């Protein structure tokens, strides 16, 4: 049986980058850039003023002080976006922030160091030559790569792209991820319960939310009963998806039909089945599509196992498809507040923990019962503690690796 790390490597080795699509700049926030953004001209495009004040020649203000101010004739003004004029000896031009530096000027004196009277400006301090002048190309030069391909687009990237006249931009496509829930006992929300054995789906909607959080596009394909005809029909709905997730029907029971029918209907080529991890042992992974570019994950039906397998196997694949530079959730070291023992250590185990950051370190507290059906344990958790294979006990205050999956915790902490 594969260990978790081997399985993860196999998944990523079989995951291919999706193609490009062109979006309006205003629709590109959060997407992955699929082209280099290159400067179309210098920035600033010309020498300009960094202050409201007076453009002067440095040689005219030498020695200026409170006791002995330099007096210059004001011959005009220059506004941002306006026409410029030439500064002559013993003259000054009133200038505003962002305006072009007039010909002949080499220094800008801010208003606070001056006084205007009778068409003249009194300058009370000598400043070094070039003060308050933002030089052409000081930020970047024409032809510079400002944002490399593979960057996640945030507000600063959108601002830069607007400044270099990019009304639209190429980004990586987002995978369409089909969710098919299987089992005679599963009901959708809104359906009446007519038998004690029936349960409402949680997997469909928790996976839907996890897919959205990852940045992909979730597609609910429906609910398949445990019979060949219904399963084949529902599987056929996945043909326009890039990734298919099924929940339930992948263990060794009599009605576990998914493994066989994904091969028949979608020509899925299975690569592995079962991983030495807990929860989430009975995972099926395979590829399909004309060039084996599509992925299939058969996920256990237990709700915690479904969410854990998504975070630890499916999410890294989706992020790689979309071109993210980092495929994994952040992993940190944290002290376990209370020790953890287990009888068997034949599998790597993901335990649900609540992380807390202190001045000393991160602490991890186990969120109660760890059964793969205890969905409320995920409500309290913001991380998955990793208990390695062949480790039976983690003692109190021992460090463990923790996968952080709670975006809100990341935003508050880092």
C-alpha cells in the first residue's frame, strides 16, 4: 500500500497545467497570470516633481537660509498634465506634484521652505541638487518584466497592469470539478427523509465549498443510486469536467461500483487504490481524457475523510492545474497541548486540531473524537496534525507538523 507522500507525488506527477483564457483586467483578481507583464514605457515617463513647491536651478539657491533667504522671480507655474516652461537664471516656476520638471530646473523646493510676496519667492533653505525630483524610469524601464507569469493577481498587480495599458490579460483556466455523490441512503438537502436509514448529504456541499476556496469551479453532477444504470448515467455528466470527484462507493463492499464504472463510462485509467493514511484509506486515483489530462478521485463517503482527502490530495492537484507556484497548504511546527496515543501505527494519521499562536510558539489542541464520521470535529479545527507512520504516541508539548487549511486563520496570523 502506498504511503501518503508517495501517493501525493504520483498525483502531482500526473497533473497537467491547464490552458489560458483572456479576461478583462477587472475580472482577473485572484487568478493566475499566464503571461509576463512588460512595461510599455519608462515610469515615471519623465522627470517630475515629488512635491508642491518651486522648480529652481540649484546654483541659484546656494547659501539660502532663514537669515539670508534667496529671492527669485516667479515666471509661471506648471501643473500635472500641463505644459511646461523654461527656468532661466534667478527665476523660479511654481510647480505641483507630478508635473514635468521645467527645462533648466534641477531642484524642487517644497512650499514649506518658501514665502511668496509681490511676484517673488523667498527661499529659506539650500537643498541638495536634485531634491524632490522623481527621475524618468526611476520605478521601471520600458521593456522590464514587471509581473512574471505564474503570479497570483492581487490589487497591486491590477494597478500595475492598468498603468501599462492592459485592458485584458491572459490567465490560467480554472478546472471544472464535478462532484458525484453515490449511495442509496443519500438524500439532497430539501428532500424529505422517509426511512431511518436515509441521511442528508454533507459531502456534496463541503466539497463544493472547498473547491470554491481553492479557486476552481465546482459542478454538482447529482446523486447516483447503487445500481449500474443510474451510476452510468450520472458519470456521463462528467465528460465536460477536468476533474471528477466521487464520494462513497470505493471500498470493498458489494455495492461499491464506482471503481469499475468510471473505467467503463469515462475510460479512467486507475493508478492507485488505497493509501496508508487515516482517515482516507480507500482512495482511488486515476487519469482520463484524450491525453490523460483529466483526473479522477474516488473519495470515501465518511464526511471527515472526504474533507481531509480533498485538502491533502485533491487541492494540491487543483492548484497545480491552475498554475499556482505553491501547491500545498502551509505546514508549520506546533506543540501538542495534550498527548495523543493510538493502538496501531501502520498508517500516517491526520488529526483535527485547533491552532493557537502565542508569543512562544504555535500550540495545537485536538478537537475531540477523531472518528472519520465526526464532522463537528472539523468545525472546531483549523489544521490537520500529522502523526507519522510507526509513531504510536505523541507526548504533551511535543512538536508535530500541522497543515493549515483555514484561510481565515492564515489571514489573521501571517
